[in-house]
C-alpha cells in the first residue's frame, strides 16, 4: 500500500509538473518578448536572403552588361555591315 501511495504521489507530481510546464510554455509562446525574438529571427533571415539576392543581382547585371557590349560590337562590326544585304534578301525570301 505504501508503494502504491508513493507511485500515485510521483504520478501526481509528474502530472503537476507537466501541467506547469505546458502552461508556462504556452505563456512564453504568447508573450511579447518571445514574439519579438521570433520577429527578430525572421528579420535576420530576410536580411540574409536580401543580401544573397543583391549579390546575385549584381552578378547578373555584370553578365548583362557584357552581353550588351558583345551584341553592340557584333552589330558595329564590318562583317555584320557587309552581310546586311544577304540577310535582307534572306528575310524577304522567307516571307
């Protein structure tokens, strides 16, 4: 009988502890400080993502600039100018 009482006491102790922890956890999750901390974590994550996207954007802009320069040099080249009549005839024949 003593063992049964000690087991029941232990179970009620663990249950009370579980209830306390659950209530405390819920209170913590709903507290402004936790929400503020969560928002700060989210903001930091967004800042890192923004930094990564800016870096990628910078690389793509450099690549675009190079492609535009290459296109401009091709259009201004002598071979492009010389072959213009051939291209125009070819385009007329396609229609």
